[in-house]
């Protein structure tokens, strides 16, 4: 019996390019858009008509969301990584074949597609880079005087390596809990009511 290594690899996450999504929107055939970024990121810039359901809220309430969603949904985040995690969470709960906006809101804006803007905030990736870089720099300098302090920076480096390999980020999750990133809480009842009224 021949073993086919391709048969055991997970199927790629279905995606939709910004150009294809923009065309659907212009034709009045826009799918439901669920933006899984933090409320703070969503308020800074989002696709008009999209619903903010942060990734942790989506995971926690995915069974409630299922009854108000069909497969005509596109998941949006900054670059596509969190949206792919949301797609997997909803697929595991029984709603397969959802699509992810390829390149996320960054690619959408780069394509010149419209966004609704609010107060400017740093996106999560930039915040992670700032905190990780600051810790590594500080512990490197302190390590000149305090033996072993550089190991904190090494631990941060190990955490970032794990984050890249697992496509998750514990530091990002922690930073998303800060008031700066939370903004107005995405209330699941409000989101479900909006989804129901748009049906």
C-alpha cells in the first residue's frame, strides 16, 4: 500500500482576495464580514458593514454564533493569521468552508478599498514588537551588571519563536486584555442581534 503524504496534511484555509471581496461589495453581493481583531483595532479602521467579534469572544460563543451564520462569511483580521484561527474554531464547531480575507485589513487598505476610520491606535503586531524589543533591550543592558538577566530576553525570544511556529501569540493575548486595546466591549448579544436583523 502506497502512503500519500499529501493525504494527511490539513486542507489550506479558503481565502478571498481583497479585489474579489471589493467586487462582491460593489455588486451588492457582500458576504457577512466578521472582524476578529480587538475592539481597539476595529475602531481604528474596519471594512464598512463588518461585525466585530474578537477571536477570544468568537471561540467562547461559537455555538451561539453558528445559528446566525451560514457559509457566506468572510473572516477578517490584520493580516490573516487570527482569521485563520477563527475559521478553524468555527469549522470545528460545525461551520466549514468559511473564507478568510487574504492579507487581512492591511491588504484591503493597500488595495485602496474603503475603510471606516476611528481614533488611531497601534495594531497588535506593532505592540508585540515594542514590548518584546523593549524587554530584550532592557535585559541585555541590565545583564552587563546583573549576571543572568539576559536569560529573560532569551525566554522572550523562545516565546516569539514558539508563537511563529504555532501561529499563536501569548504576548498578543495578554496585550489584548489591556484597556487600550479593549475599547468598548464586543457584546455577543448585540452582535447576534445585528446578525439576525441583517438576515
